[in-house]
C-alpha cells in the first residue's frame, strides 16, 4: 500500500512549503539573525568561516595600503624613520599585525606609532567592527548550539495509537516516554486533528485543525514525565471520532499531531 504523505513527519518536521507570497526573500533578510540561526549547521559554519576570512583579508589590505601609500614598505624602520606600523614590509606582515591586534596577542614586534593618524582611525574602526562581528556570529553559534530541538530525540512516542476500553469508556490512546534522567519541567501535551471538511456554507477547508481533548478539564494534559505515560482521548459525543465506525476509520483521511511542550531542566529553554 502506498504510504500517504504526512502533514507532520515523525521527527516533527512540517511538510509545508510557502510559495508565491511575494517578497518572501526580503522578509527573511529583514530578520537576518533568525534566518541565520534557522539555517543548517553546514551553512552556518560556511558563513562563519567566510565572514571572518573576508573581514581579515579586507582589514589586512587596508593596513597594507596605508603602509604602501606612506612608503613604509621600502624604508628601513628605525630611529631615523618612523613608519605607521613598525616592521610591516609586505602583505603577510600586515596580515599578521592585524591578527595580533584583533586577537589581542601582542607579540611586540609589530606596533602602531603615534605619527600615523590614519592608522589610529583604522585601529579604532577595526576594534569596533571586530566587536560587532564577534558578538553577531558568536551569539548566533551559541544560540544554535543551545537550541532544545535535539532534546526531542530522547522523547519517545508509540508507533501507533489504539482505540480500546478504559474505565468502561472508549478511548484513543498512545504512549509517550522520556529517555533522559533530566526532567521536562511544566510538560504539557496537546493533540490536533488535521482533516479536510466542508462547512454548512459549503466552504471547503483543506487542512482544518480540531483540538482533541486529552484532559484539559481534569489536568491530565499536565504531565509528570518520569516514566512512560499513556495519553487518553475519550471518544464521547464531543469527540470528532464519535460518529465514525471501525470501517470508516480505515477509509478516512486525517492525521493526528501530538505536541509535547516543556522546559528542558538543564538549559531552561522551551
């Protein structure tokens, strides 16, 4: 039997693509930081490396350009001649001076002199630009590493849901468990039934979302997830499954999406 395409995969990825919205690229660029965080790791690392490489080469070229325009590249640096940056004779030495300054290494062999106002201005610009680039990229990498998405890999759901009797009531049931010893604080579970329907006004809703009651009134949706728990949805007169038989359940096209939300104890992130 051909497998139906899911609205939400088992790993939580939504199979929804937006198109023909108009100006969607500019919307992503207007919130570039969030776009960068949402990218895959390989693109993040590529942007990280390219940004630093290009910035280093550009700033080193500016230091080399100052030395070239002042004629420091072909002069002996000593007591008789005061260059903009001591011991900078070519592009590699200008690049090393920039890296020493940016990383605050300070070997002492290359240093800026007080008779170079353009070098002082460039030094201040380099310090400000370096702080901004470091804050942006390192902050992005930190947020991406601390995201709790991978925490969901150690939350297990049962492969299938079943309908059976419990406490003399017909219930739709499935199980959820936590593999880690660390708790999910304030864990709450919700269920959505996604199914196409037609309204009394004959309006067709292709992906209508209906809430399944898993214990809102009794507080059963608030989980203490230290051992595997069985989540129950009572099929009563208010349930969307009340009028369906076993045969119609097999032929109906719908999907149940389970949303487990909580705070990761170790990081404090939702």
